[in-house]
DNA sequence: ACCACGTTTTGGTCTGGGCCGAAACGTTGT
DNA sequence: ACAACGTTTCGGCCCAGACCAAAACGTGGT
């Protein structure tokens, strides 16, 4: 049989919601700094620091110091496995197929970036816009963020199609009301995804519209956004985002 | 919200110590009644009932009603798997007081394994033998029970020192009386501790001597052993076992 | 029908631990 | 050496939830 080691200890580490979010953020193997994880988890950096200290003591994460940053990552594959297993047990809303599982995860991290959507949701939306023919262009490949977020829109050109214009207008985007001087379409290289998400005037207007429709709800405290039930359905239908089981 | 499962929920269920003990008790697939589990976990039946209700809601256990008893068991193999995985990440239980604890818990703390001591007492004794220089060897590290109990004595060598021989002989161990063909020193990977305890001819002789001295008393009904007053003092002095609170 | 007994529900107390902001710490860059 | 910035530590507040005892519930035995 398995041991009678004190399984409550690691379980308690995962049981705390903020720590769970931290772990899930690290779930794909990335190594991230405290401040980033704090923002992802929606707590103060001091709080996150405390959490990471405990996770470190518990052997669930490991840390590497680079300069004045400390990059935390999951300790080993046992931990990923554990998180995965907990994920399958967590539901009422269980992830049925692998496809839906990865789809669900794609939408996991949704947040705003200045005035537009970012995170996996932002990236998925961008992909949806391309798939639906609302936008054309790009080279099919994302450009790794050599300049970070600093020089968006330089390497690849995205263009709004005729069909895309009509689609978005009927979706409620008011092109006339957009600021004239701001470029319509830009993109950011998403730091967490290393793929593009839409910014520019259109990106801002799109987020605006989504909030008006109550498809997404920006949180007060941080840049996170929650996707509503209606949003799940609407995003899936309108922009072909991966469907999630209700 | 979007569909990633909230892993904090099942984790919180396991994180509570009493619930963790309940789950571990069910770990071998047995189905047990509330009152039994309450005793095992060391809480009132009302408390245990509440816990089991939560575990049921969370889908970690299932229940079958027979007469006026309700027999709880683990819901499925996912749960066992999860517990097992947590076990590999969990720290070994620390030996606090050998005298405290519920009757049921004493089995965990101190029990026999065939003809020698196991449980926390067995592990602590093993450590004491090493600390006192009675035994040498090992690699300082215990081997995590990846291979379970299948191959005891193979990975690490423990040896009886000269000094240890004298110590044990003056303690009343009769080396001459030991069976010739049986290996003097073996160890088992303790299932509850994931650490080594002493077996072999010496392990058997040692338990024998401890019983003779009335330092420990094997229970009749199960494999538990109780440590007597004299045993508390004697074990502490002779083998340097952790000080026990009165 | 009644009683006995295992289980669940209820009510009230209490503590562990998460949260934040401010201050301390340590490293990098000027 | 100093300033800037990321991280950790400290102090105080607050709430979720675990605990027990007693009462309510339900099933089986007589």
C-alpha cells in the first residue's frame, strides 16, 4: 500500500486558492517571477511571496535566482501529474475529452493588457478572428518577442477584411466612433503565450463590446477577466473559440 | 467561469488532517462504517460524519447502505492514485509522542511486522541504532519505496559494528541463540513511513528482548504494540529515541 | 408498536491561516 | 556610493471551518 506519510501537508498547500492558481499557472512548465505570479493569482506580491515560500518548503516548486528576480517552477513531474489528477477529480464540470481539456486550458488565463484582451483568451480570440476571415495576414507563425511588448505591429501585417468589417459592425463595433489617430490594428506578442493578441483601436473596441455584452467581466483588483456563461457560448459561435462544456 | 477545474476543491478535502486519515484508512479498498472511521481518525462520530458527507459531495468517496450502517469506500481508482501520488510528495510523519494518540493510531505508530518492530517506533529505533553507532552503513538516505517492499536489503548495506555488538550483548541480546541460517541484519521499507526499519534475526531478537524487559507490549487483537513507562525511559536512554512528552 | 443503536443535523465556540501595507533586505545599474 | 527595484519579513485584522455535545432522524430487532 501507499504510505502513511502525512498527505494532508501537500494537500493543504494546494488547497489554498491562491496557491492553487499559482501552481496551475506554472502547470505548463514555465518558470515565472514572484510578481508575475502574484498578479496571476490576484494577490499582493507579499502574499504570493509567502505562498511560494511555503510551496518551496513543501517541495512542490523549485526556484532559480537570476539577478534580482527569482523564478519559480514546479519541482518535478510528480507535481504536474498530481495537478493533472486533481483536475480530473475537481469537476462537477469535468473535462471529458483531451481536446476539450486542452481547449479549456487555452482559455484559462484571461486578462487585459492595457485596454484590450490578452492571455490565452486574447490569443484564442486572435486565432478565431483569423480563422473566421475577419483578419487576414500574418505569416501563420508568431514572432518570438525579441523586443518584448515594445514594438508591436512591426514584423507582420494583419489586415481587416471586407467580410471582417461587416461581421464586426453587425457585432456592434462602432468603427466611426474610434479615435482617428490611433492605428486600427496592432498586435502584442503575448508574454505568457509568445503568440499574438490583438491590440490597437480595434482591440480596445472589441474588449469594450465584450464587456458591454457581459461576455467578459474585468476584475477590480487586477487585470484578470472572467468569461461569463453567455460569453462562453457567444465567443464559441461568433469567433469559433473552442467550446467548453457548460 | 471558464472551464478549468478548481483543483483547490478536492485538495482542500484532503488537506484536513482528519479527512486525510479517513482517506488513508480507506486506501486499501476497504469499505468501513462511520463509527469505525471516526475512531480511526480520532474524532467524534458527528465530526467524522460531517467529513464523510463532504468527501461524498466532493466525489472522493462512495457509500453503500447495509442495514443501519453506512459503509464508505474510496470512489474510484483515481482517488487511490491521487493519494498514492500525494504520499510520494508528503514528508514522513514525525514521531512526536509514542504514548499519545488514539488506540487505533497506535497501530500506525508502533506495530509488529512479522517478528520485529515496525511503524514509527520501528523507524525511530532504526535511527537510534544508527545514531548510537550500533549499526553503520546505509547511505544516509532512505530509499523511497518506489519498489515497495519487494526487495528489502538489496539496495543498502547495514552492518553491525564492534561497539554495537558489545552494546547489544550487554543489553541482553543472545547472539549465540540466533538461528544460524537467517541473515542477521535486514531491513524493510516501512509502508507507513517510507523509511527503513530493522528486520532479520537481529530485529526479531531485539523485539524479543524488548518484550522480555516489558518495554513494549504487543496487543492481542492486532499488530499494535504499546510502549510502557519503563520502555519510554529505556528506549530514550539506550537508543536515543526522541524525547517524549509526559 | 416500541426500543436500541448507528448516523446525521444543529448550535456555539475557538483557532489557524490568509490577506494587506509598510518596512527591511539584497541585487543591479548609474 | 547611491538610487531603483524585486523580494521577503513583520504586524495586525479578519473569516472560514473544524470541533464537540446534544438533539433529531431512521432502520432493524423484539
